[in-house]
C-alpha cells in the first residue's frame, strides 16, 4: 500500500479553475440540466457539466482524505504498475467526504426509477498527471457483461479526455473533457457494447480524481 504522498512530486502542477474556486462545495440540479446522447447498440450517455460547485475544494479534500493505493497487475509475461492510484468503497463503507454521500443520494433520486436499483459502491481513481491513464475497457466484471446498467462518473481536478468508441470498431470515437465537477453517466448497454479510456497525454500535467458510482455487482 502506498499513500499519494509518495507521489507528491508528480502533482505540484495542479491548477484550479478560477470559476470553480469557492469556499463552499455543493451540488447543482440534475432535473432539466442533464443532456442525453443516444448511441447505437442500445447505449447512451448523460452529461451534466459542472454539477459540483466548489469542485476544486472537493478535489483537495479527497486528495488528503482518501487512502490511495498503488497496484500492480500481470500483463502478458510481466507484472507492471497500474498507471493511476486507486481506492474502492464497497456497499456500506463510509465514504471519505459527505458531499459524495449527497451526490450518491442525488443520483439515486434521479436515476433509480430508470435503473431499477440504487448506486451502492464507489470506486475512485487518482490520475496524478498526463502519464497516468486507463486503457480501452468496459466495466464488465459482474452483471454488466450480460445486463444493461449504469455507471455514473464525477470528475474533479484538471480536466482529462474520456474517450468512447463502439466495441469491435465500426463507429465514431467520442471525446468528453471532464474535470472541475463534471458528471457523465454511461447507461443502457454502454459497458458491454462500447469501450471507454483515459489516454496518456503530454498536454496535461495536473491531477484529476474520478469518482465512479455503481450498482451492486457491477465493476
């Protein structure tokens, strides 16, 4: 286990948004503010820019409060470092900031009727700079490999590009730059019929935290 402080030299360049720096953090509305884009193969995405006000304050609180971990994974014939820091909060675990509890409750109020269940787990990723990334994938561990579901992602910190493309090709690659309190929700068949990624980039030096809310049994 490694705390983020072991990597502090990689995050000195974080620059907050002048529009987003305020003493109080809070949530905006979801009703009437979320823009849905229908994709093919039964997938869709919802986007709500700057859902969190004072998101740079939230970023700093999470940076300090979350016990960030470095992981290593087998890839081909060797073990490599996962290029981001991680923390997973399972169902019933206390979240590191009360605003995340409010966000999960608001998402459940808005989406539970459509989803048919509640968001109950919270995964978190810390992208320390442009060298940290996640390759093309879908959240298909568990029920999402066979069932429609939703994954809601709240981004705070320096914006990074989240890319989406149809699994197996044959369609466009979409890009959404997410940070400073932006929300994206991937729904329908998106996890098994589309893939998403955060590519490496030399243009970004600041850090970003991704907070992923999921239903039970979806990873």
